[in-house]
C-alpha cells in the first residue's frame, strides 16, 4: 500500500473516534431499509466511496466507476459518488478530516499495509458475523487475502478487494541471449545475471529509486529473508546488520554493479515499466499483475514472463528459516466502512457487488489485479498468472501494528535521503549508517507509543 506517516493520525483519530462513541452510528445503524427479498433499498440515498487514482489507467477507472455506479443504482436505487486521492498524503488528510469531523466517505479503499494503522484508530467498523453475511460471507474470499484484515480472525475490519502480490517480469529473449536458462532465485544470482545482460544501452534490471512506494519493499524482503522480522514484539530491529546489507545490495545495483540505467535514480515505477516495455531491460523488479495490460500492448508482448522475486537473502546460498515464504509482502486493497457512516447497509451492499465473481473478473480483465473472490481467482487460466498466484501463496504480512506507517516511512526515507549520493554514483557508508540509526530511533518511538495504546 502507498502511504506516509500515520502514527500521528492514529493518535488524533483514536481520540476523535472515542469522543464520537456516544453520538456516532454503530455497526447495525443504517439510513436505508431492506426489502422483503433481502435487498437494501437506498432510493434517494448517496453512498460516498473514497479510492485512490489509478494513474496508469485513468480513463479505464472512470468507465469502471460509471458502470459500477449504474449497476448499484439498478440494484439498490442509490447513487454512488466516487471521491479520489492522488497521493498518500492526500489520502491521510482525507481520512483525518473525515474521521475527526464525523462525516465524509462511507467506504474507503485502503492498501493492506495501511489496514493495521486504520484498525488502531477505532474509526472503522470491526466486522461482525452479520456484517460478513451482508458482503456474501467470509468464505467468498481467498483465505490468504484475509491475512491482514485485522489482528486476529475475531477482530477484522478490512474486506479484501484485490490481491496484488509482487513479482518480477523478465525478458525471455534477453535472458536466452545471455545464456541464462532460468530466472534468478537469490539476490546474488540476480546481480550476476543482470551483469550479463547489461550492454549497448540495455540494462539487466529496471527499477525506480525515486518511486514513492516501492523502495522499502526491497529492504523489507531482503531483511525478512535473512531472518530479521524488523519488528520483534515491541522491539524494532532496523539497526540489525541485515538491514544495512539490504540497502547496500539494492543501492549497489546502481553504484557497484552498474546494472541499472543511471537515470533510474530519478525514476518512479512507471518509468521502470516503460523501460522494460521497450525491451531495454532484462528484469522488471517489484511489479504486479497490473502491468499485464501495458506489457501486452508493448514491444515485449509475447516475450516476457513473470517469476517469483529472489527468496534467498544477499550473501546466502539458500533461504533461511521461513524466509522462502517471503516472496512478497501480503499486498492488495482492503475495503473498510467508516464507523460514523449512517449508510452501513448500503456500504456492505456495494462491497458485496464489487467483490462478486463477475465484477472481480471484470476488474481483473481491465486492471490486471488478482481477484480476492476465491471462485473468481480459481477460474483464471492465463498461464502468465501462475507465478503471481505462487507469490500470493508465499506472501508474508507486514507486522500488524499501528506503528507500521512510521516504520515503513523510515525505511523509505533512507532511500529518499540517499538519492543525492546515488545521483553521483556512490554511496557514503557512514551516511547510510546514520540514516538507518535515525530511522531506528523514530520507528522505535512509534512502537513504544503504539504499545501504550
């Protein structure tokens, strides 16, 4: 998920949510009625839904929203008003403003790694058995997608919408030309393969160091694969040597191995996708099935496949403990219902519609994301999706703590602060250590605050 610092938001929103307990709507409160056939009658009502802008597919998103709104109107008589946020900061501002004021969107689309922070605010509905029935039942969803819906099975707020496990794409022709028989399974092997493909304006790896969301995921993966969970109870382990090794590996593709385009220091993920799509890179790192619509219309159409990203930590020859299961963060989007909403039944009816098998398959065809609906997921037959499904099965959830927003931001900020060094083609070791230490201090403070409730 794509977001920035959130512990301050959690503190503000929690206080506001508690203050509203006496006057806000409870889980069963609704402004709509239910017909004899069990359908919600929302005639004359409007449901407000907040979602992120899909910058890669803006026109397709508008059409999808229009189509869904028409179907929801036909089913319930209610209108849907979509509101969007264009950045993580915009998203957090909207959440803070809405929850503190007790009015705003009824339904929020949140990324999985933001769900713990949202849950900690106590500002969203903790789902009852009856609530789950209203969205089609908990068994409608792929069990793996429920892995970060709440702290435990009895306390869940996030209803899975789509699954977005991270994988890498590779150019079959470039690998074959370099004499590479199969994609790398360790980070060390990846670097060696990338060197073989880097020549004549073509690079072994495409990635965006200036992307607002992806860099921290590399550090998380390499650290976890090395046996460091980053959060161990109430202790943050960002100052563990495995973290520094992860940054050195990630930055080293640019400074030492020279296997990425020097311009990638200023790239976002979309730039990396474009480079790979033009046939100028052997590997596209940290991508998802949402890249399929773009790649299938590009110069590499029919020439690429997906594979699990390496699961063996830098400097290791085989996976450690359960590191092999950390092929990706448990990634995707969850839907949560605001506790202040007076249209909860309409909100659940909307969620039931967009998580149905038919609508999940429509969404997957347009945007590439894997369905959270178990039946829809099982019906997919495109062989390109098998490695992505494997990544979903081997995904690992980030720690379920309200402090994770600040921790994630700290991991990302180390890269942000290192951009000037990377732009000059070098990495200052002492500066890297200082940045990691600062992130450790701030992240531990957030964990301490979260532990106090």
